């Protein structure tokens, strides 16, 4: 081949390659744009430590940080009233418009979520120099025959803030870290000092905490976690409920600010926008069958690398005990992060719908033989990757008129 023809061939090749690269870049840009790369993530604003500074009322400052608490299905089922007659008092209500009846038919997880809010509020208040005192169900218990009306009418807690120069918390910084990490953990066992520190949060909580590190227990909980995940993915009502609560782009997340998104799978940064764009263009990527396979695979990978489990139980299953379990769960989660550990609830086997009855009975038979109710089961370990934070509501939206 002559030098001239060779140069011409190379030029044509470069033009073709350049054209292909141009098409690829244009296509990639289109996918990322559809995925929301240019849309501000307003739903993440509450995670900034300065977010609460917009409020002058200390009650709103602590509410703005308490809303970072974990909740069932990330529904954030909380409403607040500020006492107009006492600047140190506010009331917490469960929000009956944010129930998830398929997986939580008796609203147990919703009440556990009230407890997580209260513990986060206590830690936030301590950082501000306030002691937070909780009176649970100050206006009486729910009427279980008319639960949604009771949730609207009766507060879960009366919260009283009082200035206390001695108030402090070693776990304040942990408020701003992601509360759930679903990835495989390092195989490093928990140290004796870590276990002691975790178990220490249960003192005077009204609920019991056990940390399990024995390989037999770890395998049993892993097997139950797998069984629960498979059953949940096969339960049509649960799948439909999760589908309704999944938001696949930045605009939808900015509107909903609760529920599920791709961050829950650990996806962040460039890959978040790429995946969201692909989901918009090819919805079958995340249809029910694909979602089930992904959930089962993630659980299998997770339980294969879990050095310890934590279990929170209560003597019975009253609404007060459910809230107390949530307080303890939040305290455990915060302390774990302070210690450099992470957690993930693996509580499908604790859900009370009919198809979960067999594993529910099995775990209670083995680990709650005296009739206790297991309220939470969590994986605990050293992270191999950091998980992103997830959607949170605007604090103003939690407030309702007294």
C-alpha cells in the first residue's frame, strides 16, 4: 500500500471512530440528563448540619435533625405540633397517611419508627444543650378498632425540652451518616469492647438487646433472612406496595422525599444518574422479576459476610413497647456508627402477613421462647463500602396545627 493510501485509510478510520465516539457521548449525555444529573437534589438538604440553622425555635431545630431517623420503608411517618402555650413542649403523632399495610398490617413498624425519631431528637437536643423528656401516649392509648383515627387524634409522645448545661451526646455526628448499609461487611469480628459499647445502649430502655456472634446463630439468622427475602419478593401485595413507593428520577424524589430510590442499593454519584436514566428508558431493568432477583442476590451476598447480628425484643407487643424498641434501635444504630460499624435491618421474618407466618414462628420459637416479641433483627459489621444518604422530607412539612 502506498504511503498516500495508508494516510487516507488512517484518516477515514479516525473519522469513523470519532463519529462513533460522538454518538456514544451524545447518547450518554442524553441518558444522564434523563437521569437528572442537572437537577438539584433538594431531597438531601436535611442531611446538611446547617439545615437546622434556618429555625430560631429550638423545637424546630431538633425536629429538623430528628427527621434523619430511619423508618419503615423510609416513610417518615411523623407529624409534629408545637405547643402554643409552652415554648418547650411539642407533640409527636404517627401519620396514618404514611402506613404500609402490606408489609406492616398492624402498624407495628410504624410505631417502632416513632421511637427512632424520639431518640434522634434526644441526641440533637443534647447537642443544643437541652434535655428531652418523653411522656409516651400522654392522652391515652390508641383505639385499635379505629387505629387511623386514633393516630390522628392521639399523640405518641409529649416532648419537653429543658435547658441543661450538662447535656451531651457522643453520638451526635452519627446523625448525619447513612443509617443502613446493605453491602457485604468485612469478615472482621466485633471486638469485646465494641460489643460492650453496643450492649450498653440498652440500659433502662424498656426493651432487650442481644448481640450474636456465634457462627451457629449467625448462620441461622442468615438463613432466616434469605427465607424472609424470598417470601417477601413472592408476596404480590408487598411488591405492589414497594413499586408505588419507588421513585426513579430526581424530580420524583424531590416531590416525594420519602420511600425508595436507587440510593437504597448503594448507587451514588455518576452511576446514580446513569441508572436512573436507563430505568426511564428501559423500565424492564427494574420490573418485578428483576427486582426480586436483585433483592435475593443482595441478601445472599450480605448474609455471607456478616460477623454479627443484633436482636431487639420486648416482653409483649404493646404500642409503648414498640416505641421503646424503636428508641433502642436508633440508639444502637447511632452508637454503631460512632464505633465505625454499620447496620442493616433484616426484619422481613418479623413481618406479620400470612405467608410469613412459618419463619416468624420459627424465629420466635428459637429466640423468644418466653413469649417475647422480636421487634428488630439487624446485621452488624465493619463496612466495606459507604452507603449514600437517602431522601428526607422538608422539616416544615412535618408540622401541623395544634
